[in-house]
């Protein structure tokens, strides 16, 4: 039975106490907040008992559904052993076991696991590693390699180092006085700019295949190979940010597998624990790792770490998630789902308000327009979908679909139908 007094109190407290991320709170305080209480499979259930299809995997993290028994049990088993132990100067069983399993799934050549707790921290670590690697190189000219090349419209997180290699002014313009300056490129001039600036470039960072937070913008095929070639030629490190694209989202375990390219450093997070607990990893090659080995007095240690780095509960969830990938052949099973979305999205082009549809695997963006941001067409559309029992979130005027990998064929039909009807209702 729904407790109306309790629910009203929760909504009042939510509006009074919580500052929500990426949310204009002046608007939010006037709304009737949606408060989720539990999850089942690919659905979220609110405090009133209403079910919603999770069309964005709870911000791109849920892989195998909510309340997945295998992951639940792995966490319960681990918590009876230990909930947390530091990795600063010692180790714990689950971090070792997860590192071994993760390395069996990543591109060949990545050999070392450095733990943290979010996509932003994984990127911060990659940036600092790349910078320090060159600063302590035996090659004197490497001391000049202090800059980074990033891509227009890039998003790599919200901490200052990650923002420094970002390219979305809507999010980051106000913080420019706090940032280091990166060299901005696009797919057509990146190779030329790397060659031109190689003497001062420590690394190139890119979201492989698709720029998620930019609105699902696609990179041209072959770009990763071109970057790998020119970075090798000029001793520039290549960083892949697979925070959003990793763990099956693009139809392969990692997006860089589409071009069979291995970076020097790779950042993974979001789905790494199946969407259960904060966890992130920065992976490196043996070559990068060896650049930090020295006598202690040389001060080549990587002086970086986080309190909950490699948390045992999160690592246990990560192991269970990878075991589901292996046992259920998840990558193989999502291929028909990808094709079903591809076919179903064609209908959206019948709507005059749909400007473009972009898709890589189960990462999809439906761009509406041309509309100004002030019209809030994206926000209005996802609120209409919410009335119809589907949770979506826009990126400006782009409606994002990124469901759990476990979504069923019938649920795909539902997600597409509600999204179509919501776009049509708000924008026609």
C-alpha cells in the first residue's frame, strides 16, 4: 500500500535538501519529483509503485538489468569478508581477481590496471600519467611534451583535468580561467595537427567511434588507425576514453575493437561494475608502466590515489558482470537487438522535427530541430515519455537511447514506440 504522507515528505525533502547534477534547480523545485525506490530487470519503480522502462541504463551504467541475482550475490558474499581495504602499498583478493579477468577482455597490449572510482578520475589519471611519463623520460626532448590534443565537442568528465581536454562550451566555458589549454582538433585535421605540434604533445585523447555527451556524434571510420600511426611516428601517447563506449555499448566489448587498435592508455568506468557501484580503471601498456620504475629517491613514483580505489565490493560486482558476459555470450546476443533498433529508428525520419539519427551499437541519438535550447524541446520530450512509462534523458535537443544490454525485443518495441509518440506529441 502506498504511504501518501511518507511520499509527500520525501518529495518535500528532495526539493529542500538535494542539489541535483546537470539540473536547473529553479525549475526542478516547481516540479513533482520522480523518486525511484527499487528496480527489477530493465525497469525502475518509483515510490508510488509505477514502473518505468530504463531507456538510458540509469545514465549509461546498467548492463544486465537492475537487481541482477548473480551480481547481488557476489556483493553479499564479499561484504561478509570485507567491505573495504586500501590499495596504497598493499592489496586485496578481489582487486587482483578482477584485474586478471578484466585484462582477459581488453585489447591486446594493455597490461596494467590502475584503479579509481569514476570516469573523470580515470581520465585525470591518464592525463597525469601521460604528462609524467614524458617528463621523466631519458629523452631530453620529451620535457617539451606538455600539451594534449583533444577533439571538438569532446567530453571526458567534470573534474578540472578532464574539463581541460573537453570541448563542450555549454558545460565548460565558465571554467576556462582554471584550465590548461589543449589543442583542439577535428577528424579532418587531427593528423596534420599532431604532426605539426608533436614536439610539444604528450598525448592525444579521444572517445573512440562516438562522442556520447556531445549528442552521439560519430567519428569517421579509420580515424583510430590514423591516430595510432601518427602517434607512433612522433612519440605521442594515445589515450582512448571508453568510459561510455566500453562493455558492449557499441556492439563489441570495447569500441576500439571495431578498428583493432590498442591505445597506450585506456579509461573505463560506467558499466564496469554492471552499474552497481562506483569503479573505474585506467589501463596502460607495459611501456608506459616501465616509465615509472626507478629508485625511490628518483621520485618517479606515480603519486596519485583515491581512498576507495579498487573497492572490494565494486570489484566483486565487476567480476560477476564479466562472468555474465562470458556465460551468456552477451556480445553475440545483442547483435539482433542492434539491428532491431536500426530498423525501428528509420520510422523516426518521417517526423519533420527529426533532423538526424545517429547510432553505434546500442548508443543512439535522435536530434530534433532546428530548435533553440531555450525552447527546451528535449526536456519536454523526455517528460512526455515519462508520462508514458519510459525514462529518457536529453542532451540539448538530442534524445538519447542507451538501454541496458539486457533489453528484450518487446521492450525495444515499447521504447521506440513511446519515444516516437513523445517526440511527435511535443514537436508536431
